[in-house]
């Protein structure tokens, strides 16, 4: 299985996992809150933060936007969707702030105009969210804009034949699949981590994990199973208003996750069975004479 690069980070078997803190819409349209979340991700040791970009009136129908929905932004779904979207000035500040901290950033784009918008910034890679896996036009457009940058494709709410087709559109070069279960939050019995092995064997390209569960165990286990990219939502407080907050990790959670991922990677070793130096005095102490 080949190795690709996201910026300067090699992605693939034998390399440390690339960890993305998904800010998504957990910033609630507040650039100050977004910067606090970027601070959390950088302090925890994540390699990148991720946002979501939509052209609201393209992604949603007029009926959906007019539907009643109570939120801090108003009483319609449209007021909510527009309230959560960052615009040019805010993304310029995100780009500046991430470069200042030395952390990479990217965005999942839900329509072609959003791909064009994000393409003006030096993002490290492109992300295609699970709901967009069957959107052939968006897949092809994203691949064309990405050029030599990797594309990450989440595979929640999809079957293997749909993934097969998406890969036909995208091509395997510079592609990373992310196993995902698109429930928020995910129950452990829904996660099905063995799909990581299924995807690696079927496609022969790097595979990662995008988790929406509340704990850490399955994300750490995914790394032990070979996930080369890990993506988790983060929040300042899971009790905050917002649809994704409950499926996110608070600052202490993402910090512990990074610690545990790196410890597991260290513990995995190289697979060669040997007697290590610190075992030799134990042999003399505990092994029966002559045995």
C-alpha cells in the first residue's frame, strides 16, 4: 500500500496517524469561538483543523430553508444555515491564525461554489463528507481543483458498490478513505471498526477513521487497526447549543485522545519478536537454571 503526503506528513502504514480536529459548525458562526477551538486542537497536538463550507441556497431547497426551526439565529432553517456560515473575512482570519499557530486547515465543501471559495486558500487537502459520496459532479469537481493535493472521502451512510463508484470518479491517486458511521453520536455497536480492514483490502489505498462517538476507545482502536488519518469533532462544551456538540470531544478529551493515539503507535512496534535489553537481567533472575 502506497504512502501519500498531506503537506509534509506521510500518510500510510508505518507512519504516525494524521489527526484532524473537526470544528465543523461547532463554532456556531462565531470567529472568536472558532479561534479558541483552533487553540485547543493545536495545544493537543492535532495536525489540522477542519471546517464545513456550504453555499446555502445551492445545498438546500427553498422549502427546506423556509421550514420552521427555532435557533439562536431566528425561526427558520434558512436563518440557522446562514448564521452558521463563515464568509470571506472570517476565512481570511482562519487562514492567518492557523499559519500563525503552525497548524494546517481544510474544509469539507458541499457544493462546487464552495470548492471554488476554499480553493483561494492554501489548504492542505480536500475533504468530501459522507452525504456527498454519491454526488458525482462534486466528486469530479473536487478532484480537478485538488490537483496534486490529497482528497479525503468519508464513507458513512454508503455501501461498497457506492464506494466503488466514487473511487471510479475520483481515482485512487492521492485518495484516503475514511471509515465512518453517520449517526450523532454513534453507538459503539454501530461503529463496525472491522470495515477499516475491509476497505484496505478491497482498495489498497490509505484508510482512516472519522468518528462521531462520545468516547475515545474506538478511535484509539482504529489506529491500532491501521487507520492512518483520524478525524474527531471538538467542542468547548458538549452542552453548548448545536447539533454536533454532543458527538464531539471537549478540550480534555481531544488531549487524552492524542496522548493515547501516540502511546498506542509507540506500543505497536515493528512486529519483530526479539529479546530486548531490559529483559536480559530478568532472564537471569527468573529463568530456571539450565532451562
